[in-house]
């Protein structure tokens, strides 16, 4: 498969992850993954943007909310599998 990207079971591509359910380590539903925020100069993911249900106030340590998006520092991501788990 020359020139093609081969995805192993441990790797995820962005198109497969958008819309993943995001929960806390206390099993609290936060919303769905909307975006990954990247620091281009450092070349790393700094935040995940979670689309939360309308008119809902959600709080996770070190996060910030703007409209219906909750920005959670990427360092708070514990698990990525069938869903995404963040530390509360």
C-alpha cells in the first residue's frame, strides 16, 4: 500500500472522531466533540471543543465556555475509544 495511510486499531483520524460523546471520569455527559484546538507554533493539541446542549451550563476544571462550546484543556483527556473521557 505504497503512499496510503494505514490506520491501526490504536489510531484515530479526525473525521472518525468528530461527534464522539464526551463524558467526565464521574460518568457525567458533557456533549459531543466539535473541534480540536491546535497551537500551530508548538505543533500540539491544546484544547478540545465540546458542543454542549443549548442553555446548559457545564463546568470542568480549567475549562471555559463560549456559547454552546466548552473548551477543555487537552491535558484533561484521559481516554479516547468509543467515547472521550475527561478528568473533572
